[in-house]
């Protein structure tokens, strides 16, 4: 913090130094003639060093930079120092006093009206004793001589540092869109809880005016990242420097073209927006020396801005990251602006390494940031509590990750690199059209780009709604899209509705909310390459097309990636074609690859740049070629690749790049003989492989799988063999390692490997291998479906990891009419999807299978017994769907049809399915409260399961018999059945389902007011769920424990339990369920007469229920809110709430209208007719209806 000040005051052709110690009056040295030491060549050399040198650090240029320019920095700085501090005895004396008081407590100000003087690199001031002064000072800034300090700013928000970032890139071949923004986001991550960052969209001056005028006094900082210039011909105003012309900033129009705005316009328009600080990044050299922003900066300061931070020269991203990160971090911590700028400079000085094509090289760019201000200013002092000495618990716990990103894949092994211009193209594309198709060849980086774009939008408030990623690589359809959106918005409640209602709700949400849907790898949907069968049947493709067309011109953006155009969608999308990485991005990406494989770029010759150019920035080509620099020279790689391109010059491949094929060929041919022999086996897989399964399949030479493998690949391999081969492929950049025995396959790779197989082996041998792998995956699916009983955590992981391969083999089984195998795979996926609440996706797979098999039994029967069994399973899915949406009549008819068909078989092997049909008929009867029929059906199912020794399913019948008994309040019978179920589940090791039974025992005890017993059982359930990591269902136990504590008036415990449930629901994005906890917390607060807290919770619950259009819960919440206001005698607000509830109940909840009348009658009795009528008219705007008032009077009398 500065206590003392040295001021260099420039007037005319002289400068005068003053010294102020603390609050004492300043003392002045004699004026001296000012001769600045920077001629035109010196300034040119300085600009070359700071802006151009690192772009090509080869040949003579490193020597020029390190041995000529860098020493001159000291020379120029010392000349300035001599002029300012050694021109006479007084200046020497002042500097000695400043050093005696320590420079870290001193600031230096340069005061002038001359832009030439203001634009000099004063930060280079150099003393032989103290080196460069700027990094040692408390601050250094420029100020205007003849402008007084303006009035104080109005009070600013102190909860967060609010930053509005404007990124304007209107020119062709412009600076990277995220050159500043990306490192800025990176360094802000540790302090994101204290920073509110928003990117202005679109980056037009008109939008900036709208945003700042709409939120006057909100933003502490406007950070402009774009171009500045000096227009010497401008007639806008005669500026204070005495010559015509003025500085300009270049914004963007909506179409992306330049929008040049003068300093006068900027200052005049933003004068009353109460923004204290502007940060200006100059990313393009100005027409007049380094003065791009001097006029803009001084103009803003002259009209009241407290400070302007500008860049005297273009700044590299790495340098900007260090400066801006420290600047904002210090501001968040309550530093003054000049102190934060000084800290940023020191950070740049201490971290001088900047990335180049040759690796990191040092650069002395710490003098680039400059500060203009008229007085010291501290924009932000975080609010603190009275208990400052007590550390916040949240500081010692991991913060919950609240995000609007849904199902977004993690970044690849090298992270997200570059693509600033492509992100800019996407931003502009969506300004013109809400549906964009991103087309690019395989491996060009489409998925990485759209995921990077999604994170960019999430980090910069680009989309207020959900950002949802869907991959179509394995044949996803509309059901998956609808389910993803619905569950992300409404949680588990969404699954209770029929698909047509789900689709309608999702469509309306997307049409009205600013979301982003990403549909990735879309080309297989309609068949790829052209001529291949589509992964989705025509009817499902039509559903997708219709859905997309209905989103046209809505608020949601849809981003589709494909290797080709998708004209069949007929939705008028905007087409953007994706090429390889830019030169600088390719160099950065290459640097990450080489660092990982241990190649030092500094030792590579200039041909390395030629190699990168040949690879054309194709990310996958870079991945598979560059690792060979460990053993080969760049020139050897170039020669080999060119030979390959010559061989392929007459070939064509839809959606594929020749350079990628050549790169894969080159890398593949340099693998070991064994790897080349066996790696094509990965062509049979999709997305991922597990070396353990590869070894099990191929390792047994005497088994059918091993024989089939040997017939193609020559010899058998064990898991250890596969690990060596796969790790070799990882080193070559062909696949990615995920950990343990797991590896990821790029979507392009299976096609390439199948091509190699096709050249060497007959199709019949390959098809036999493919069928054996299908049988293997069917057995694997069946095994892990059974493991869901006793080893749910492992089984769920395996099935989820292998999902792409299971889906691929399910489709193959259907095509080859291997119905038994198809059923095994689909059943396993079905259990996985049920546990993950993905029933619509299961329904879509079942419907696809029904179309192949036939909807009527007469169609399926001729295809054999396996087809019949599969048909029964699929019809059961239809029945389950009817049951899920409360179509009791339809469900009963379907289950009865299945039961009749199975009984008619007179085949004991069908007994398990007969029992399942009885079970489902029992569930239908239970839902209809036909308890005797339900008990009869459950007992029929139980008897069959017991006769066949299937005691695990017997437990499920006990569970449902217990539920029926509980509903009939036959508590002893209910307890007996739940305990029988627990015994069976625990003996089978299925603690997951045992927790469900303990929970039900708790409910039975609770309903009998046996609270200690209830608590014991809920805690048993909770302990199990924590053990199996079923945190979502643990929320039910927390909720019920809260209810019991509330009934016992243990309010502190009740609050803790409800908050525990609330946290789980919020963390999982299920705000609908969380609203139930808000409601309960409101009731507890009401009972404690903490009415403000109760009101806040009820309002929070109301907002969620109202958004979900759950009118019953809306009404219940309003009723509780009304009671809270009534308890405070706040009659006007009470009447508002009661009238709102009445209007909702008259339309949606007629059974609750009577409750409203009772409440109004109670209020009428307290207030009397005159006061009641007065408030009614004040709130409703009219008199209460006569018949309604009569009813109220009667109710008041009864009350």
C-alpha cells in the first residue's frame, strides 16, 4: 500500500519532480528540460521485441532479442532515470528519501497532457542500484494535469466483484477470440465464488449501452478486449492535447462487421453508468505509436472513470493470464487499483516464460500494462460478518459443483486447445440462426470444439438455461433427448408422465428458455457413409426432424456435429465447416503431445514447422504422427507422409481426410509386428475397450471364442499381452488410456481398422468372429445383470462403461435375428436404464425391437421359441409403460394377454414369466386400491417363485404384500412381510433393496407414532445407502427423519435432516424434489415463529412448483405462506396470497376451494366487514362477489 508519492509533472517542454511523504505537503524540485530518450527506431525495436519476436524465434532473432534488445531496456530505462532523478540535487534528494522509506511504500505518477509523453514506456525506469523500479513500487500510473478529481462513485455491490467482458473481433485473420478470455477464466477459477463475470453478447456498442444503463452501479469493471486505434482525421471534438483527432475502439455490429466508436461517443454515453474501472486490451498495433488507448483512456478518466488499465502493446495470452489473474485476485481481496496493477506487473516479471513453437521462452513484457487514474481508488471491499475470527465451515469442505452443463464429456488427454476463431464463428452463427450444423471430417475435433464452446458459454453466462450434450454415435433418438432435458429440468418427477406429455413439456421449455442442445456425431442417424443403413429407423428420424423444426426460431440453440451435411432435416440450419487447428493452435497442441512423449521442442530444426503445416492442424493426425519424433527427424516424417499422400491422391472417402488415413497408416506401420497383427480387433468395438475382456475372449485356444479369434489373428492373447499392445498404441497416439485396464477409441478408428481387416481376410471369417463377439457380449450382459443383485456398484459401472458396445451388439443381434442374445443384452440395458431413470431410452430400444420382431404374436411365433420369449418380454415393456403413466386398464389388458399366452404354452420353463405377469397384475390392482385382488395376484406369483426356488423374487412379493398391508393400516402384517423381504435380500447380499425395506419399516413405525422405532429403521436404511453410494435415495431417509424430528418438536434436528435432503437434490439438479424440502423448512421455521425465514422458504418452494405447473403443491405452499403472514397480522399481503391461491384452486384444484373459504372466513371474523372489504378491493381491484361474501360471512360465523 502506497504511503508516499513521487510525481513527474510534465508541462510544455519541461518536467518537474515532486515528493510527498505521507500526508505532508508535497515538495517540488526545480523544473528541467525534457528530452525523451526514445527515437523512432528504439520504439520500433521495442514493439518488435514485445509483439513479433516469439512468433518466429529462429535464426538471428533470438540473438537480437536476448543480446541487443533486452540490454537496451536497461539502457533506455536508465536514461529516463537520469533525466528524472539525477537532473539536480533536489531530484536526487527526493529519490533517496523515497528509497529510505522503502520503494514498496511509494508510488510514482506521471502527470501530463501530451499523449507522446503519456505513451512513453515509463515502466522501464531503471536504477543501477534498484534495477527496474516499476516492479518494486506500490504503484505507477499516469494522470491528466488539468482535470480535477470527480465526485465519489455511488455505493457499489460488495458481495461479488462484477465484471462485464466485451470481446470484439470484427476483422478477418483477427487475433484469437479467447486470447485474453481463456486465460482470464482459468485464473479466475480459484476466486469464482467472489467474481461475477459476464460476456457481452453481441459485442456491439449499442448492447453495451443497454447493459450498463439497465444495471447502473452494478459493474465494477468493464473489460474491453479488442482493437483500439487513433483517428487523426476525426472531427468529433478538439481534445485537450490541442490537436484534432481522437482515439477509437472497434466494437462489432450484429453481423460481425466493425463498429468504430470514438472516445467522445464512449465517454459521453457511459458517463452516467457509474462504472468506476475500465480495462482495455490492445490487441492490434495502433496507427500512432503505442497510443491506441491513450485518448480513450484519458477521455474516460476525464469524465469520471476512477481508473483505466490499458496495454501499451499487444499482450501474449500467458502474460495476460498472469497479469489479469493477479489484478482481479488483489481487487477481490480489497486492494486499491494501482496496488493491484503493481501486483500484476510483478506476477508477469516473476513468471516470464511464454509459449512458442520452440517451447517456453522468457519475455520481459511486464511493462506492457499501464494505468491511468486521477486518484487512488479501491473498488471492492468484501462484506464480512461480525464473527470474523470463526472460520467458515464451507472453506474447509469441498464446494458443491452447481452447473448447467448436462452429460458433457470430460476434456481429452491434452485438454481443450485453441479454436478461438471457431468459437467466434459459432457465436456469430447463433446470432443469425438458432440451429447450426458443424461439418468436419473425422478426427478434426468437432466434439472437443462443441464441448469447449459449451464450457465457454457456461463460464460467461452465455446461456441461462441448461446446456445438454447428446451423442448419436450409438443410435440415440428423440426419446433420449427428451429424457435428458426433462430430467435435467424437472428431476425424477419427469418420469411419471406419458411420453407425449414429456415431449410437449420439453418442447415448450426449449422454445422459451435460452438453452443449448448439442447433438454430436449425428451422421450415423441416417446412415454413414452414404448407402449404409441408418441407426434410427425412418419413423424415428421423422420424429427428430419434426422436433427440430418446432425448435426453429425459438430461444434454444441447437448445435449439430456431423461429417456431412444433413439436408434431410429440412430445418434451415446454418452450416459451418470445421477445418484443422490454426497455426498457433496446432503449435500449442503439438507442444502438449511432445511434452507427454518426452521430446524437447527447443532441439527441433525448422523443418518441424513444415511438418506441422503438412499435417494441416488435424488433431488426430498430430496425435498419431508427432510421437514418432522421438526416433525420427521431422524431415523423415515429412518424406514418409508425402509418399502416402501420393498413393491416395486418386481416392475419395466421404467425411474422411486423406491426411488422417496417411497419418494412421504411417503410425500403424511403425508399431511392433504383434501390435499390427492384433490391433485391428478393436475395429469390432465402439467407443471403449477393456483389456480384461479382450484377454478373456481371445485367450482360451480351446474355446469357441478363442478358436474364432485364432482363425483371424493367428494366435491367442492373454490380458497381459493386450495391455502391452494397447499401451504401445497409446504411446503412438492411436488410442487414449483411461486408467486401470480401460481405453478409449476415437470414433474414426473402428472404420480404419475394419478397412485393414477387409484387405487381409475373407468376409465370412470376419462375420464369424463378429458373431462370436456378439455371443460374448450377450453372456457378459446377462452375468452383470445378475450381479446387480449382490454387487450393484461394480455391475453398474461395467454395464455403463460397456454401453456403446452393448448397443452395437444389440443392433447386430436384431439384424441377425439372434433373438435370445438380443433379449439378454436388452434386459441388462433395461435394468441399467431403470436405475438411472432413463426409461424413455429403454422404451425406444424396445419399440425398435418390436418393429423387427412383429407387434402381434402371429408375427413373432413363426420365428421360433427365442422370438416368442423376446416378444413376451417386449410386450411386458408395453405393459410397464402403461403402468408408469397410470393407464390401469391398458396395463391390466396387456399383462393378462401375456399371462394367457404363457399359460397356454403349458411349458414349465415359462413359470418365471407367468409369476412376473401375476406380479404386475397385482401392482395394477394395488394402484387401483383393489387390495384383495392385489393380494391374490402377489400370492400366486410368490407360490410360483417358491416352487421354482427363486427366493430372490419371493422377496419382491413380500415387499408388495407389505405395502398393501400398510395401505390398509394392517401394521403387524406389513412388518412381517417387510422383515421377510429384508431377510432374503440380506442373505443374497442385495443391501441396495434391503434399504428400501428398512425405509418402509420406518414408515410403518412413524404412522403408529413409534418415533424411536421409526428413527432406528430410517437410520438403518440411510447407513446402507451411504455404503452403496446411493446418495439420491438417501434423501428420502433424511426427509422422513426430518418429519419425525419435526413431530417431536426437535426443530434443530429437523432442520439438519431437511437441509441434508435438500443438498442432495440440489447437487443432483433435482430442484423439484428440493422444493419439497424448502416447503418443510418453511413449516419448521413457522412453528418456531421465525416468520421471515419461513416466508423465504415458502417463496422459494412456490417458484419451483409454479415453474413445474404443479398446481396442487403451488396451492399447498401458498396456504402455508398465507398462514405465516396471517400470524404476523400482515393482512394486506395475506389477502394477496389467499386470492392468488383461490384463483389457482378454482381452475386446477376445486377440491381445495373450501379450504380457501374457511381461511377467508377466519380473516373476516378478525377484521370485520368494513376492513375486510377495504383490503379486498385494494388487493383485487373490485368488490368481492356477493355470493362469495355471503359464504364468507357464514363461514366466519361458524369459525
